[in-house]
C-alpha cells in the first residue's frame, strides 16, 4: 500500500482565516509600524502562530501565517510552497487562501501537489527516505496577502527512543520578517516533565546571562508572544540564542534506559550466525591479529548505509542481520564489532559522539539527541582506543589505527555521565620527511622521502587509489614550488617548464603498522631566488609548522580547535657553490616550549650547504580561547620568525675565480 504524504483538511481551518474575521486583523495596516515596514520594503507578516506539541508517540508542528506578497520573489516562493517530510511524517493542509481587495479567496481548488523523492546528499551511503511535497498554487497576484495553515504530524514506531525522550530547539526568527503578531507555543502532552533551558542570551553589554530553567509540566505550555515585532539577526562572532526543550532526565538516567535496549543485542552467540569469521579469527596467531581482523571485517566488508530517521531514534539492527546482509548504519556496524570483540574477550562499549559540534555538549540539556554518531570504545592492555566502524580506509593493529578527534562522548553503560576525551599528541610522528636538494650547474635534484602514519597514511593511500599519477605528481610539484618560494620567480602555470624527470611511488605499505613510505623525485632548472643581485636557495614548509588560523580566530563563543600532527622533518640543501656560513638566519636555531606546542629546530652548516632538523609537537583534540589562545598565537609567531625551514645565501665568485674558469 502506497503511503499518503499529505491530506487536504479544510475542516481544520482556524477562525482567524475566515472572511468574517478579516477586518480585525486587516486594520493592522493602519498602524505606524506596518507603514514603516512597507516603506522599507520589508516583508510583513500579519500573524505567525507556531505550535509544537509533544505527545507520547508523536509530535505535531502547527503553523499559521498571513503575509504580504509585495515583491516578485515572495510571489514566486508562495506559488511553489515546499515541505520536506520524513517517512514518519504526514502533512495536513488546512488553509491556502489569499486576501485580495479585502476578500478571502480560497485557493485549495487551485493547487497541484507533487510528491518526489528528496535527496540531501549525493553520497550513495547516505539515504533518508524523505519526500519533497511541493504545492503549486495558480493565480497568485502581486500585493495579495497569502494565508497558509498546515500541520505536520510525526508518528514514532514503538521501538523509537523518541517515545521516552523529547527534544526541541527554539531560536527567534531573524530580521527578514516584520510581524504584527508573533506567537510560539510548546505544548507538553508527553506525561513527563519538560525543561526549558536558555542558552547564549545576553545583556546589553554582551555578557551571557545565567537564566533559570523553566519546567513545563504535563498538559502545560511554554509561550512566547510578541506584537509589532522584528526578529534579531545573530551578532557577528556570537552564537544565536536558543531555548532547549528537553524531557527532564540526567545522563545517568538516559544511559540506563538506552543500555537496557542495547543489552539484548549483545547477548548473542557469534558462532551460531557467523561461523566463517569465527573460523578465521581462531586461525590467527595473536589477539592483536584477531582484533585487527575483526575491525577490518566490519569496516571494509560491511557496507555503511546511513538512514537519518533510523539513526535518530530506533533500536540498532541485530548483529546477525548486519552480518548476513553485509550492510548497516553506524549503530549496526558498531554493535556487530562489539559482539565480535566480546567473543574475543576484549572489553568494549558503544559510545555516542557528535563530530565537529561536540564542544557544546556540556552546554546542552542532557538528551540522547545531542549526538549523531556511534563508535566503539575499546580497552586493551590498559589503553583506551576509539574505533569508528564506518571508516573503510583505516588500517593497522589497534594502536596504529587512525585516532579521530572529538571532545565529549556518552558511553552506553548504566549510570554513565558525559565524558571527555582529553587532548592528545601523536606518540610517534604522523609525518616523517626527509628532503634532499642538491644543486649543480644551476639545476636542482630533488628527492622527497615521506613516511606517513595513521590518518595521514590512510589519506595518502586513498589519494593513490583515486587520483591519477599525473595529478599526484602535480600536487607534489606545487608543494615543492611553494616550499622553495619559486613563486617569487614564476607563476604556478609555468611549473611544468621548470620541473622535469618527475616521479612518485609508494616504496612500502605496511598495513599492520599503518605506515606508508613514499618517494618523490624531480629536477628543477634555475632553482635559486635572486634578490638584490644575490642568489638564495630556500626550503620552508608553512602547512607543516604554521597554524595561522589561531590569530584570525575572534569568535566569542566558539573556542579555537587544534588538531595537528606531530611532524619530524630533515632538510638538506647542498650546492656546487660556497655559501655564507655566518648568515644569521641560516644559522638560526630554536627550542620553543609552550603549554600547547613544542617546536625545535637545529642546523648543521658546511661550506657548500646546510641541513635543518625540525621536530614539531602540537596537540590533537585541543580547544583554547582568550588568554590561552594568546599564548598559542605567540608560540606560532615565534615559529614564523624563520623557524620553519631554511634558506642559504650563495657567495658569488670573485673576479679572479671567474677569469680562472674562462681559461680552464
């Protein structure tokens, strides 16, 4: 049976939309406020009434608006009104009408409704079963007043945790509209208490206010009402204020409820439905090999399908189903991996995270819907590791796999509180580089050796798999062009005329240690930079050692997020010329020690060149702001003072030496 996504329900129209009540709100046009908004060509809404109703097994969103169609864009928008609906949602259209010359004209007979699939993301692993319901309305006129009244009802399946937890975030409208009357109401019919918490509201001085939470009891409402109202735009460098409406529960209560749901999915016998992988695991020599095989199987052989609706509130898919179908979302893949690790006797717990936005998790009111992703926390040999089962490009033993940054997480274990992943540094460098630049007869032979680990190795493997060899060489050509400051001599589009004999290859790929070794070679004609009739040879690496984003970060609420690799680099520049061994910057060394990074540079200078050794040790998963950020910025400024590479000055031949060469 085909699902109906919309219904026309004129019997649900509210009295305010009827002809007999038209005069009471059309008089708004006589007000000074209305005239001022129209004079400014601002779109005017006579009324806006929004009602969110939380119920035990559903949520309804009611909207009623009457607004001017005084300019073509608004006319076009009203004539093609669209609604995005999930599989659980149904649209009820109560009223579609216009007021023209003081008369209400019903437009429900002048509509054509189209229901089409709606795709948010071209990524084939992501799907959401959403529909786009577009209502095409005929014969709308410029300067009509458009009235629209709808309800969207979302029903939850019995297995949905939305039956136990409600969350709704309210933020005030922006300044696009002016409102004669504006009303927002949240009705609580859930039979549980809801709490409203106020975030990022400020006084006139811009200081964030500590506002008391408001409790919304069962069958009560929280209402916001305004008259002659213009919304406020978010101030630059500030987060827009919002109200968090959430079922009143603590994180320990939440994790107890969700843990009870998940436990039944863990209590299974792996050998009964996955005999093949059990045989494979039993044949491996060590526990480390078994763990690696388990992670590789789930990450690479179980296809990742992301369904937003299911991730948003449903029970996880059973491990047996995930194993047999070889597909599942993050919860399904993580549950399967945990079941396999349980078989191996390795301790693990499913955790909820929110990549990228989790710095504000301590601000939000406790709710399972503060999170949008599930991964696995593994404890092995007294060390904690976090494994994302949805990654397909990761490699290595447990300790060598990619370490993702996230600040906070919720462990699905009874009584668990919100926990924090502390900032961390790479134990061994993620990047080790050795650059040889040997110049003879005004041509430089470049050899660039790289050993990449963890996420850096994963990313480069994907590059070699997906990009052509020519494209990869071009990327490396440009990196060398930039690092040697050759942009001072010629444009990027001239690189090919100066670079020859270029090649790149993978020398070794150790998938157990997740290490990838690469070597790049090139010959560069005329590699010297000439300034004031003097020649220089340079090699600097901005991307490796300079974090210039910190100085440009001024947001009042967002901290600055540091997520940088430990890098060890050797630079060896040699020439067939003598160099100035006493030049200050050539000899300059540093040992910068900060709370947030350490950076050391040493040099070895000889007659025909110099070597530079750099070790850069920043942090991953570190957030800082205000005075702490100032200290980090200062450390970066110290690196920027010629402590991120090396340049050598060529001593030009004297007259007698030049004459001697002529007679050879």
